[in-house]
C-alpha cells in the first residue's frame, strides 16, 4: 500500500513539471528557383491614336481643296481614319499617327517632298514639276488642254466669233494658256474674222494681277472689251467678284468659268470647266491603300452645269468630241493643224 502511494505522487509531480505544448508560429513562404513567385505588375493597355489624313492647303489651292474635301471625308471615314485640314507650316511637325498627306496644290516654298518625308505618303495635286517617287503620287491637269477647249467653246457660242479670256499674270504657264486659248478658237474657225467692226482676229486675251483689287480687273476687262466681245472665259475663280461680273453682264456677254455661276448671274453662264480631280484621286488613294509606290496621274477636263440655251445639244456634242480627241492626244493645244 505504501509503495503504491509513493508511485502515484511521483507521477503527479512529473506531470506538473512537463513544458506546455508550444503553438507553431507563421513562417514566411519560401520559393525555390523562383517558382510560384507573383509576376511583375503589368501597365494598363492604352488606346492607340486614330490614323490621320491631312488635307494641306497651300496658297492657290483653296478652290481645289473645296472640291475634294467632301470626298476625302467620306473615304477617310470608310477606312476608319480622321481627316484634318492643315496648312503647309503644320508639316514641320507631323504627328506619329499621320498616315497620308493630300496637298491641294504644289507648295512653292517646299521641294524634294520624297526625301523630306521618307516615311510618309503624299498625294500632290496641281503640280506640274514634282516627279512621282516611292512615297509621292502626283496628280496633274493640263492647263493648256483646258484653255484650248475654253477657246473652242467661247468661239463656238459667240455669233460673230467675238471671244475673249482673262488669265493670271503670275501663272508660270500664262503664255502657254493664252496660246492654247487662241488655238482652240482657230481650230474651230481658222482665221476667225468677224463680220462687224471692229475687225480684229479672234480669240483675244488679256491678263490680270491677282494682287490688285477688283476695280483693276474691271480695267483689264474694259481694255479687252474694246473689241466688242460676245463671250468671255474667266480662267480663275478670283475673278468672280460682283464688280467685274456686273460690268460683264451689263454688256450681255456670256461667261465660261472654272467654278459654278452665282445664282444671280446664271442666265449669262455658258458652262463650267474644271479638272476631274476625283477620278484621278480615287486611283491615287487606292494605290496608297494597296501599299504600291507613288505614281503620276492625269486629271482630265470635264464640262458641267451646261446652260442649254447657250451651249445647245448639238454644240455640246461637238465640244465633247473635240475634248475627247484633245485628251487622247489627237489634237495638240499649242499648235493648230
């Protein structure tokens, strides 16, 4: 009995001196060879800038820009591009998302487009000297052809062959255009001598300074009108000012021009002569979208807004036949066969 009591006391003492169970502490997770490590934080994606097309309008290209801008807006939108209207100075700092530049006329202050913008595609209208290159397409119109058919039309419509024209003094091709206009009349009637005085050979031409005011243009017209004109070709849209148009229409002279007639003068208009920029521009645009190298395109002359009381159906058919032969090279505008 004594032995059992001693053993019980020894067991109780051993239980009281045993260390309590320790609670394990959290240890940082270790990785071997970088496995299962979280990746670097990725930046949020940015939306790319929309592709840009610029319509650049140098001085003298306003009329052409007006005629092609609606077409460019439609084409750009169809290709998910944004069209912006710019000046030549903006080309000094083109943005990275600029994909195409369309110039409405040649910029006389800038040359060597291809080397200046080797990674940018350009389409230049109204350019008689810049050659096409891998990144530059050029669209030209024949000013001589347009002047020739203008001389043909105005002489055809004039009852006594009394046709005339006004051209810009500062146009580098002014002499060619005057010769071509006269040749257009001579192609129709040879030696175009009127029946009534004053007796001079028609067509007749004069020039005007774009830097003078409309009264200066009226003076140039009055000198030409000493020949008693019946029709006149206004070769520049700047001439369509009320002061000059009033002076012309008061004398019952029919007008052929390069832009549509203002409403109040419409009875005096023959028709409108313009370069068909859009047909050539469609070819140049598709050429760019295909990734092809730049090329040279020719814009033909088109007749629109015909006044059938002055340019009758039979006369219009004769004009169109002559214009086709002219565009196809069968007629040379700077000489009369």
